[in-house]
């Protein structure tokens, strides 16, 4: 019997023999690789959860807890070892069910919140893994940075005038406290903001002082106004309530809008460059050098004397009586911020004297912005990963 005939006769047995041999050879190899595969799978899942949680944080948490978890006003910081080392169940319950008698609401959908149970577990993963530098980038790239004033510096000359008023010492203390603790939500001169009502208001001035103090101490349920009874002394509460009652005696501008810089990332700068080229360069020049139609932006005098919020206001509201239009109906707030960030990037190399281009739009390379030290080699994967593993290194 030749080999071919033998194989045909014993075909089934031969196939079984080959299969058994394959299993015997491959099973040990698979067993050796399986632990590493499982570890890599866990790493991939963690990276995906952290990435999703950064977006959830930007959309829901940054306005109260800051872009890097630093805390805003009475809202606590999250970027500290006390949070990172907290056990899973405690973190989960805090996010899901909130904290009684504080501005921290319940986030679980079962209690009327916006997050699913799985999304809350993703937030826990973010809290337990220190990735705050990357969270800031996500907040900026989504245009959700809380551009509210954090701390203001009272005008010294006006503060002297306040000190000469009846109750001047108490009012001065109230102004200093307000500048440090309250301006982040209630705005300069107590005029309110997007997230909190005005305190410089005739209706509040007609409210009994003890009612105002009760609100400061205990907060307002269902709002971002937290209770301050564990933070402020009785004298400090009295100083703030006196300020609210007598705000009509305080000179306007005593608590000004602070210079809050706009944060940027490589992505926001790229967006700003693109928007500037399409919307601004025709009048202000390709490189911001100015033209006969509009002044230079890429010059030390303008960049040193104009803060980011002022620039944002100029772009949004325009300049009456000039050819500078209001862009607030055509550009989103995030797009305006991106343009401001791109213009601000000129400051380190801005010339002392601008040389305007001769024609609209001017000429020049208008080269692309690049992160210092970066190269053209594209790096793939999340920036907080190195060789597939989360790292503790931050930018």
C-alpha cells in the first residue's frame, strides 16, 4: 500500500493526530502569553475609562472644581492624595449621591443626576489615577475652561477711600475676603456671573443682615452656593454681610475683573491659527503685523497692555466706530478663546515696533505653530500612556 492510499484510509485518525499535536504545542505557548495579554487588556480598559472620564469631568465638574481639580471658591480640590488614595466605594458614593448640606449634588441617574453607574465608575478611575495635567488639556480643547475670575486684587486707592467710610474697617475686611473667596462666582464688584447672582443689588440690601449671614453660613440648597460655616469666622461673616448691605457706598471698580489668562494646548492653538487666518488676517495681517485697515496685534505694546479677557471682549463685541465687527454671533466662546490664545503666543517674540503690511492681509510665511521641542513625528495613543502602560509623568 502506497503512502497516499494509507493516508486516505486513515484520514480521520491522521487529522486527529495533527490536531492533538497542535494543541499540545500551542497550549503551553498560549498559557505563557495569557497573563501578559490579560494585563494589557486591563491597561487598555483603564486608558479608555480615563479618557471617557476626562470628557465627563470637563462637561460636568470643571466649572466647580477647576481645570486641574484645584478647586474653586468653597468647592474642594480633587488633585490631592486624600482623594487619590480614597477607596473605591467611598469615591463612588460621593459622586453618585453627593454630599449633604454642600453644593455637591447627586450624579447618579437614579437620583436625578446625569451619569450612569458605569460613567460614575469611570470617574472613580480618574480620581484614583493622577492625570490632572491631561484633564486640563481636555477641558481647554472642549472650550469648557471656567474663565471666571478666581482671585481679584482690590484697587488700593479706592480701598483707602472705603477705609475712611463709616464701618470702613469692616467694609475693607469684607472687600478683601470677597476678592479672595467670592469673586470667582459672584463676579467683580458683586455684579454676578454666569453661575451666581449679583450681590451688589438693591433687593439684597433691603434684606435683614441676619438673613444674609444665614445664607453665607449655610448656603442655598439646589445651587452652587455652599455653606461657609466651617471656613469663615463670625467676624468674617459679619464683614461680608456688611459689604452686601452697604455695597452702594463702595466706589465702582474697587474689586475689578482680574487678569485671568486663557489656557492653551497644541490643539487649541492650531484651531486659533486656522480661525485667525480665515477671519482676522485680511485686516490685521497674516502675522498680526497690521494693515491700513486695522492695527497691529503682534507688537509688544498691545500684547503687554491688553489682557486675555479684554482681547476676548474686543473680538466678541467689536469696537464701535471702527471696522472691527462683533464676532459673538459667528464664533463660539471656545473659538474666540482659541484666537486669543494664538495671538498671545506671539508675545515672547513680538517686535517693539510694528511694520504694517502695505495691502490688506499683507504677506509673510505665517508659519504653523509648533509645541516647543516637538517634532513632526506623530505620536499615537493617549499621551498619558507609555509603551501601553499608564505613566505618572505629566507634560
